[in-house]
C-alpha cells in the first residue's frame, strides 16, 4: 500500500493515536481528513497539521455519519484510505455497581457497530480507487482481555473477528486492502482512566502503521502486542494471565 498521495479519513483524529497517525501521514504528502465530536479540539488539531481538513462528526450518530458520507462523496471523491480510530473505553469491574449493560452498549456502538456501518457506506467509494485501504484500530485486548476493561476488550475482540472476515471478503470482490492496527496500552488522554500513563507513545503506533503500509502487513502487532500474540498462540490461558497479573480464576 502506498504511503504518499493518498486521501485519508481518520476518525477520532484530534488527539492521541488518531492525531499521531494524522501527523505521520500529513508529513508524507497525503490529504488528511480528521473527524471528532469536539469542534474546538478538532480545529486546533487540524491547525497543527499539513494538508488536513477537520469535519465535526460523531461516528456513533447515524445522522452525522450520513452527512459525513455526503460530504466525502462531494468534496473528496478520491478518498482511498479510511482509518477507523474513534473509540471509547471504561474501566470497571463486572461485579461492581456500575451499569455494565449501558457501558457495554456505548462501547460496542462506538468501537464496533459504528465501524461496520461506516465501512459499509464507504466501500463503494473506495472501490472506485486504484489503491485503497481500510484500517481498523483494534487492541492487544482482542487476544486476551484485561478484566478491568471487560466490555471494551469484548468490543475489540468483535472488531478483530469482523476485520478478518472483511479482509477475506474484500480480497475476493474488490482491491481494497484491510489492515488491523493492534496497539498495547498507549499513553494518551483517552487511556488515562485505564492506566495509560504506563503506555507507549502514540507516535510509535503511527510509525508501525506507516511501516505496515509499506510492507502490506495486514495485522499490525505494535510493541507488547507482538509478544502477547506469540504467547496466545502457545497458550491462551497464559496470555490471559499475562493480561491480568496477580489475578487467578
């Protein structure tokens, strides 16, 4: 997959991993479009980047998505890369007083269902391009959950399974390449409530995505995810323990 001359949509692009990815691609002569719910933060982010357009849009809101699709079709007909980065995570225990159903509903909608919906609506446009890609930002938790982010991990496991099916489907019917970016814990504002201060810098995630594009590496195991994946292949039980140190079933 080429890394220059693309028109790239990045959801959740105003901060954290999304901003780092936007910065990396904008520096390589790509037209970048970032979306997010907070207009002020989004415009501030776009002002720091080259060749970047900000569009206020909430991926979990159907009306917003329809408006986004219409704008992309009219203003960015050469769109050829979609990076589904917007996400939601809540740290809590399933035996606590938190409303697990409500939390799960919000996480599944943002982290999984909204991606399914956006991809489906954009595949026709992407199919018109000579070189196109979809990137779903998943997580190390897709292989083994951490019990303090139970429904976030479940949403990423669902996204991982969906991404594999999407890759096989589009390989048969279109030329669209499907990547899955799987970071470990990353130090962003988004992740602070789940221990993000101990995570890797978001720029490392962006750099690994650029390298994966260059080499057509479709499943991208960033940092510790590579080690956990190998452990998962050997023993899912040990991988689960590694994600939950000090906790036994």
